[in-house]
C-alpha cells in the first residue's frame, strides 16, 4: 500500500530519501483520503529553513484546512509547482506526481525517528480500529 522505501510521520507525511542528501516529501494516501478533495496548497518558498515536525505549509480540502509538517529538518530546495497549480494531483497520486516539497536535509539522522512502511501500516490500522469502535 505505502511505498516500502519511504519513512512516515504520525501526522501522515512521508519522505523519500534521494541522492545528494535530499528528500522528497508529501502526504500519505491515508491523509489525502481523510481530507477529501484537496483544493489549495500553501507551501514554503525555496530557501525556507524548516524543522522536523514543525509546520511548513497548509493543505486545504473541501473538508478542512490542515497543517503540513516537515518530516525532517533542512532547507526547502523545490516545491511541486504542478501540484500547487493542480492540487487534485495529491489525491490522484500522493506518492508520485502529487509530491509536495523537496528538502536538503540538515540532520539526516532524524529520519531514524520516523516509521517504516510496515510500522505506518500498523499505525493507520490502529486508527481505523479506533474509529470503528
């Protein structure tokens, strides 16, 4: 379900490590399905310094506005302009063309604090069970 090589936060963001100490980030499939149709993305400008688990943007859907938190500390090197222009891409392909921000990581060891794909799957499963009780 979720890409195995990615790391995940409890707030439903993902990061995929790339060559050159960078990481591509976005929302998980679970998050976009909970939000419904995404209509607006407010992402940080390239050059912005971000801290792990702190707000770096907002995502607006037909249901709610939610904070987009950074899965790692670093500098924003690129935002997905195509997703900003077409926020529905996040709903259609959150792990592919719907990625949001590329970071230059300042503390790559922070990724050790994130969940593996298997751990995230179990976490989401536990949330689903809580909701059905």
